[in-house]
C-alpha cells in the first residue's frame, strides 16, 4: 500500500469511466459508482446497494435499496444535499433482508460507517453485512432550503427546471433545458452546512473505493482503490469490460496533485 500525503492510503489512482452508454448518459461523472455496484450485484458480491434515489420533491434524495442495474441508474447523479444513506442501512438488512450490502456516501458518512463497524452499538447485525463502501469526494454540501434559495435568488432559476447540478472549476452549475448556468462558489459560500467548514476529509479516505470528478477530464472520474476488497472488485469490473481506465495525469486537468 502506498501513502499519498493528502489523499489517505490508497493502492492505485486512475482515471476511469463506465463503458455502458446507458450509465454514461445519466451519471454525474464517469459513472463509476453505478457501474461498480452494477458489477457487484451481477457477481453476487452484494445483494443490494443503498443509494440516493429520487423522491417526490425535486432534488431531494431519498435512500433506496437498489437490487437491479435499472434501480441504480434511476438513482445516478449527484444531489447536493444530505441523503441519509447510513440511516437506511439498518432497513436494508432488517426489512429488506439483504445479507451483503453496498452503499455510497460522502466522506463523513463513510467515516461514520467505519466507526459503526469498529463499535457496532445497536448495529450488530448490520456492521458485518457491509461488503462495498464507495465514497464520493466532497468539498461542501447544502441544506435543501439553501439550494432553493440561491438557485432562485442568485441564478433566477426554478428548482423544478434544473436537470443537473455540478460543482467544478470554482463554480456551482445548474443545467436547464436551454442553458448551463454557473455562479462562482464565492456566491454560494455561506449557504453550506456549517459542519462542512471544518471537515477533515475531502476524498473519502476510509472507503473501499473513492471517486470524484476533480483531476479528471469531463465525463471521466478519478478513482482511488483503498482496500483489498475495493481494489479486487474494481479490477474485476475493469477486466469484465464494465469500466475502462487510463493513467491519472494531473497535468491534463489540474486540481488533484498526486505525489
Ligand atoms: C454533496 C456533494 C459534494 C461533492 N463535491 C465534490 C467535489 O468537490 N469534488 C469532486 O470531485 N466530487 C465531488 N462530489 C462527487 C461527484 O459529484 C460525484 O458524485 C462522483 O464523482 C461520482 O460520480 P459517478 O459518475 O461515479 O456517479 P454516478 O454513477 O452518477 O452515481 C452517483 C451515486 O451517488 C449517489 N448520491 C448522489 N447524491 C448523493 C448524496 N448527496 N449523498 C450520498 N450519495 C449520493 C447516487 O445515488 C448514485 O448512486 C460531490 C458529491 C456530493 C454528493
Ligand atoms: S464537506 Fe465534509 S462534512 Fe460536509 S458533507 Fe462533505 S464530507 Fe460531509
């Protein structure tokens, strides 16, 4: 295992994307989360994955236990507000009877899950069922009311018209049918969850596999494999042709200086 000073322990870092066009079309970045869970479901490595699915309200995520690739695809894409996926793990095991569970979370959520695994107070029958933890990079997260406020007041948008949200190149972007609107992150500063200002982990240091957009070209993801399980599942998905990789080169899209 190598040690990258600012990026936690990892085995390899690559640029990667899902090869399935259906996943590429709906994914936030390279579709690594969706492709990896899809592979893990097909191979029986997991029986279900807790992901941030859609709810009745626009852009408000609702944790769902996905057991098929179609359900994963329905939950793809980033929602920039808290999705209580950790809370839904108990439900996945106890109500849905899933014995081998995967989940995706922000670095703080992954950290919480690892603590739960070390000290499974009132989660004894859950902690040992977690087989694949995918962490997504995260610099900041917003309460839903904040998103509605700044997209309306600073961007002049109706939340119902937004088809994709993204953060990159120092901006918050909201896509609508006719345009991609962006405002400087300086404008959204102050709308984040207060805890994000003192967050110690940007790149999900405790995940099996951690992924985000920073450092990779558009449509691709930066991926750190961190654990033995994470690396073997990721490599197997690559060998099976579900994910393609290329060398991580931070000069192509600066933002994550490795080494
Ligand atoms: C609040 C937030 C801030 C982020 N900030 C950065 C950043 O600064 N830099 C960076 O490089 N990347 C950041 N990301 C990660 C990035 O937006 C993508 O989620 C990541 O690259 C995975 O893309 P993908 O194409 O592999 O995922 P996809 O295949 O599109 O799947 C995304 C998965 O994440 C789940 N998901 C969506 N929203 C949430 C949520 N709020 N909580 C938990 N799970 C969720 C979905 O249900 C889906 O399973 C952030 C993500 C979030 C949620
Ligand atoms: S910035 Fe840190 S505290 Fe805030 S949601 Fe992301 S991982 Fe959690």
